[in-house]
């Protein structure tokens, strides 16, 4: 796959996540994927393996629903970087939280091998997500 293909794969991944397309996500996550989430919330940590990452996704949307405003997705031969604003709406009380994030994807053969999430307001997000 080309860098352009990998960038499109990441864009499609956000769409699949929002649509709840677990089949597409399952197909495009490597069985040994590692997904790194900063902070100290119940969502934070290193999620290892496809099943763990899919469970993390499910746990995320049980707590709050995200909406992504993708600013840019850029790619090289080995990595894809997305820059976006995410708006969360907590399911329990409708409270919202907005943050600017970056994700770095290591893609190989059309599958995510490792993903690092970087957030601007980590402490505030921790309080929001577990609020």
C-alpha cells in the first residue's frame, strides 16, 4: 500500500468507528495491535491485541460518544498522522468536552500495528470521562 492508501485507511477508520462498523475495524486492526492512550482515566493505558482494542472502543462509546473534526491526515512510508478536534458527549448526563488531538498510526499491509494518541488537555479529559 502507498502512503496515500494508508492515509485513506485512517480516514476510513474514523468513519467506521463512528458508524459502529466492528467488522471493518476487526479487519483493519492487526491481531497484535497496540493502542496507547495517555492519562489516568479508566480508558487510559496500553491496550494490546485486537480483542482488547475492540473492547476499549466499546468501553469508550459506552461512556461518551465522540464526534471527529479531522483537520488533516498525512502519511509517510511507515506512519500516518491525524490531527483532529474531538467533541465528546457523555452518555450519563449529556455533558460535553472538546479537545484537540493527534494520533500516530503505524500501518502495515492495510492494518494498524500500533497507535499513539496525544491529547491537548489530558487531565481535563480524565475528569470528564470518569465524571
